[in-house]
C-alpha cells in the first residue's frame, strides 16, 4: 500500500511538472550550460538525438492570455515552446512559435514577439521583448526593454535571429542576452553569484495587423492565477535554477 501511494504521489508530481506553462504550481525551471550555440534561428544545436536538452516552457492555452483572451482562438492562432540555457556571459533563449499570420511592426512589442521577464535585484524586473520581424530587417531594432524607467531599444549587444517555418505558419527564434545588459539602473545580475538565482516568466505576443497586440500569453497565467499587470508583478514569476559551470560557446 505504501509503495502504491508513493507511486501515485510521484505520478502527481510529474503531472504538475509537465503542466509547466499551463498551470504553474510550485514549479521551477532548470537551465543547463555547456555546448555550442549558434544564434541563427536553427534550433538543432538545442537538441540531442532530436530531443531538446532542456524542458519546454509552454504557452498554448486561452487561460494564459493576459490580453486578448476573447481574440485568441487556439494554438494555431498563436502558441510557443520556449527554452532557456546559459553561459558565463549570456542567458540563451530559443522559441518555436506557431502563428497563423506573421506581422512586421514599427516597434518589437507591437507585432509578433517573444519576451522574457526576469527579476534584477530584490524587487525590480526587466522585460526584454524580441521580434522575429525587425523593422527594415535590421536586427539592431529587434529588441525592446521595459523596466522601471523609459522603454529602451537595444543595440546589437543583444543578439536575436529568427527564421520562418517552412509552411509560413510561425517562426524559430534564438537570442543571446548578455548578463551585463540584464539590469535595472545600476543593478545587474550575475548567475554565478546566486544559484538558484531569480524569477522569470516568458511572454508570447501575437499581432495580426502589426499595429496592436491581438493577444499576449504569459506562461505563469492560469484561470486560477489572475494577472492584473502582464509584467512587473513578481508574484507571477517562477524560479529559474542555473545548472552546470557556465562554460559554453556562443557565436552568431
């Protein structure tokens, strides 16, 4: 009987972990280091034997919509699988996004984009939003940051590249975000000095007209976890743990 109960408990725990992104319950994300990553939109270097070496952060449910819950229809309309890795110098992000209409906007957050919201210091967050369709094809304009101060368009210090899916219904995106750029004011973050480090969430934005956001999916949002502000709300973030020694090679 004890073994049976333990088996049921393990299955329940596994189920909660697998629900990461749909309903987050006491979850954390483990990002690994090591290997070589080329920032080019090809996600094969995130995989071994055809399987991703880190778990997917899933955004594919209407209950996750902090904006546009009546406009979002299904996972074919807008959804994403996001993955995180790291090195001593970079936080690395990869995204596999399904989107029925790709849009170019004058500003990254007004069109289709992927965002990561991460705590810097004890009570501040910064949101980095990255578009696969930068204005005029200029990747220097592909990134926008929000924090306690004015929004900032980053230069090529943050490397973002994306490629369209073969069927035209979405894109693959990769990004290398220097730890030195993840800061609010003079406060920056170094994962080597605090493991587990911080809290985060990811955001999938969809815009069919390139002018306004049609929907915004937040991985920590659920029907039982309402969000009044779709970023800067620390209670909506989950822990991230950095595994490994930070050694790895990043090129573009």
